């Protein structure tokens, strides 16, 4: 009995771990090149982590070279690691990120390179001699915006725009501390006469916390902030941003509408249980106009209209343009004015008479008038209030294109010949004029830091009404803004240098 010959068993060829790695992974992060140090990690674990990173779109270099941007190590002895790295003859070592495994695992979890934070870095503990490539120390920058000159030229807009989104998100979430921190960081960067191109150049700058620096580093590395992009795509943020763009709608009202499931203007206007106040009704009615930027030419035209009207009432009236336009801005979201008279007490009827004049001209589309509640005997106030107690009015005025030099801003061809513009007017007594002018000129961060400086550095209390010296226990008189700066021992900052 014959048996068929038994074929010899074929031995499977062993496959190297690298063979299981697809060589056609999509590269998602061109600007990031990793190198995983095998020391302490081991070859098997290194192969596994390399495969994992490449599967998520990372470039992983097998050898350490100047092309590498991020070195990942599990070495626990920083001094040993840095001694070894400095012996590798790498020209780009000063700009490489030397990171612990936590950065790698965070990045794998997020599916993208996360911003490098202090906790991720393996710090160089070895003493080094100063090198020519080390950034020169920046000139001392004050923590107070009132000691910095900030024009409308912003050399770091890519960072400050990101901080504004983060601050607004914090505001929507009632996180006052982080909101203020991001706004202070943005304010410092706006004042710099140079653009930040390397995070090391910001080491001596005030008000830049770990979170702010992490966002900046991410932008420097990838040209964008993933955290900011996530916020901008968030439904709640988008909805609150939309709702609060309406005249008369604040974050709390916007949040209330959002929680009711409303997501659009049509949702709000179709909901019978929502009762809009007069300001909100006008906000929706004129939304297309008042959500559009106001030009400097339009602001001047409105100034001419109000100046003419107020001088019909009182020939010696004083009118001043304030807000962003006084600070030199080309565009704004509304136009702010101060109006008063040289005779103390005569300003009492001024706003009511002005409103009547504007109504007779047929250009008053909306008005909310708040009478004065100012009482000098109740000062100083130890608690800051967002609104002062002077008489004021919030208006929407009809502005004809024929009244504007160069015509209306962004006017549609063949469209109507006028637009609605928001105008705010405040009327303080003449002896409070300097304080009101300073407060209403802004910017908000400049005024916030000016009050903080007065309180912290000078033991004084400053608001739109007065300046009180707590040491002398007396009010300090001022007829001009320069008087107030002098009382505080500050160099005078021109209005166009207050765009903090």
C-alpha cells in the first residue's frame, strides 16, 4: 500500500514589525516630524508607537536629524538626555521640542499634535553659555495698559483674535477670571511694536499665563489654534454669538433663549411666549444696518447733526466724540458722544431737549432716555459699576447718505439712500466732564487697568464720576484728562494710544 508523499510543511516567513505598517498612511501634519528615542523605551515599544503615530497621520523619522521638530523620550534623567543630545551635533536643537511621553499620548488621544505645555517639556538642566541666537530681552513692558502706548496698529492680530474668541467663550460661560486673563494677554500683545515669531521672545512679558502661551505656541507651530477652532464650530457659542449681536440682548438673555431650544432669529420671532422689550424689537427691526460697521465719515456726519441740534438748544453747548473713533479707529459698531454746558446745572434738560429736536427732524428711530441719578454725596463708590449715573440716552438714528462725505459705508447699489446707526450720548455736569471723557473714550481694558493702577499703586478710587485719594481722604479736582494722569503720577497717554 502506497501512501502519497507528504509535502514538506512550508515555514512562514517571519515578518518584521515594520512590514505590518502601511507605507501609504495619509500625512496630515506636514510641519511636525517626530523622533522617538529608543533609550528607556525599548525597540518593541518604539516600533508600536511609531506605527500608532503614523496611522494617525504623523511623520515619524527613524533617525534623529535637524529635520526633526519634536523629540519624544521616556528618559527620566534630564541631565543625561541633554548631555547626549548636545553631543549629537544638531544645529536645530535650540528650536526642537524635547518632550516626555505625556505629550505623545495626549496627541494620540486627540488625533492631532497638541500644544506643547510646560508639563510636556524635558527641561535642559545643564548650564549653557549665552549664544548669539538667543532672543534679546524685550524692553520692560508694564502690566498696566495705562503705562503702555497702544495704537490701532496691531502686530500680533493672529494671537489677539484667538484670545478674543477664548475670552468671549469664557464670558458666555460666566468664567470671569479666565476671561479677564485672556483680555489682559491680548492687551499686552497689542502694545508690542514687533510681531511675536518665537515664544522665547515673550518670556519677560507680563500677563501671559500658561494657557495663553500654549495657544500662542500652537499658532506658531500650525498657523492656527485647534482650541479656538473647536469653539468657533461649537453650536452653543455660535448661537450665543448670534443672539448677543442683537441690540438689547445680553449673554443671560441669549443663554435663556438657547436653553429653550431656540437657534435662530426666526425661532425667536416665531415663539409666542417670548416678549421682546422695545430695545430688542428695534434691534431686530434694524439688525441689517446696526450690525454693519459704522465708518469714521458716518460718525462725523452724525456729529454734525447732533452738534447743530444741540446748539439750537444751547449756543454754548460742548459736544465731544468719544469711544473708538476718538481713539483713531476707522470703524466702530456705534457712535458715542458727550454733551454738556459750561454752566453747572444747566445740562439737566439738555438730553430731553435734544431728543425732541431729533424727533422733530424725523430721524429718531429709537430712544431710551435714562435720567441722571448722580449724587456727589454718595461718592466715593468702593464698588465699580459698569454704568455711570449721569443722564444718558441710547438712540438709533436715521442717517442719509447725502449727509456723509463719500456716501454710506457698504451701501448696496440701487438700495435705499439711508441707514440706521446706533448712537449713545451721555450728559455729565461740567465739573465731571474730564472724568467722563476719560471713561467714555476707552478702551475697556485701558480703563480697567487705569482704575486698577489707581487703587493698587496710588490708593485712589477712580471712576467716570471722580478721583478720590484714600490717603488724604479728599476728592481731586480735574478739568482735563491730563490733570487726572498727573494726579496718578502717570505719563499722559494720548487717546489714539489707548487701544489696549
